[in-house]
C-alpha cells in the first residue's frame, strides 16, 4: 500500500510537473504571438490575426516590402533622383545645379544681346572699327549692324572659341575690348573706304556734290576744296543713275519711295525721282546690291551732317 501510495504520489508529482511544463510552453507561445503581432502592427502590416506560424512562408518579408517601416520608407523613396549608377541616393544627398542653356561653358551667349542685326548707333560704329583693327571687318564703319557686320562678329567669335552667333553679347564685347584698342576719330569716321577720284572740272567751282562712278565716292566740295566725302552706290544696268550736271531740286529728311515703298532718309533730289539718300541695304550688304537709280550712301551719320549743309539749288555732278 505504501508503495502504491508512493507511486500515486509520484505519479501526481510527475503529472503536475508535466502540466507545469505544458503551461509554460503555452505561455511562451502566447508571448511569441503577441510580439509578432505587435511588430506587424508597428510596421503597418495588415496580415490575418493569429500567431506568426499561421502565416505562409515568406509572408513576413512580403509584408515588409509592401509596407516598409518609416525609416525604410525614407531610404526607399528619396527626395533626390537616382544617381548615375542607378542607386537611390540618401535623402541628404546634394547634386550640382545644371547650367542653363546658352551658358558661357558651351560658348553660347550667357547674357542679353547688346548689338544685333538691324541696330544702328555709335556703339555699332565702335564695334566695326575694333573689328577692322583685327582684320575681321574690311571697310569703313557705318554704324549700321547688317549682314556684313554679323559675319565679321561671327568670325571674331569663332576665333575666340565662342559660339558664332553673329550677335554681340557681353562676353563677346569684353573679349573684343581686350583684343583691340580704343578707335581714333579717323578710324571711327574715315573719309571713305574708296579713294577719291579726280574731281570733274564742273566740280571745281561753287557748292557741289561731286559724285564719281569710277571711284564710287561722293565729295562735298566748296570752291574746289573737299569738305567731306563718303562711299556711294548707284543703280543697276536696268535702272542706271543718270550722269551729268544737275542741281538739288528739293530735300526731305524723311521720305518713302512712292514707287518701291522703301525708306529714303536724308533725300536730296537732283534728277526727277533720283536722289542722294541714305540706304540701310547699302549699309548692310555693301556693293552686293544696287539702287533703283538713286545715289545710295551707307554712312547715315555723315550724310545727316551733309544734309544740313546742302541747300536747294546747290550743284550735283555725276561723272565717270
């Protein structure tokens, strides 16, 4: 009986021990389940309730990739773009700001245009004089920015390693100032590009606009002395400039041709519709073109002075 009792007590003891082990295991399992759920909740996972063992294989990693933690989200979606090697940079990464189109680094103008085709002023005259010093401009400055000046500017820009735009920006202007010297008065306003011809006998007395087709010049003469001179251009074979001795019939500071509808500033009419006047086309294209019979002048500033000096009735001589 004692043995049975002992066995019974031992069995109870052993059974109690087993129950305690089982209870402890259940407690551990419950704690583990709460921890997994808490971690899942903290990460924003929306998986089914229950222990981690109920989830399919790889579900934890799938949940993590679908709903990363706050720190992971910051690194996975940075504010900056990916780097050259395809890796996402950190949110604190900095990148150089790209230079705007037309920056000085690629040779294109990086500043507003100072002078361009169609402009006409004294700064253009200085530009032409400086380009002439450097053998980029092959005639007297006119102050008018035309196609010939644009080609000269482009030639200078390309020699300087700049983009040949044909327009003058601050970079081009500063390069030109550094490569040339300040033009003299004679360089800015030389008598003519072409050498004066020997005046016709009719030019030697009185007040005369002495115009030579041979040298393509106009000399303003008073009593046989040249007061001023300038380059001129004549009509084509189809619309020739008439030769002979005439007089100034009338003048117009601003005039537009009623036939060709083109401007004729500082016009001094001497033979019907033919006149001495400023021509922007002559200033821009030189002798590549021709007039419709008029005597074109390409230096507006010099002609403006001459216009104020010439009087109606003064003589005009057109000769070879």
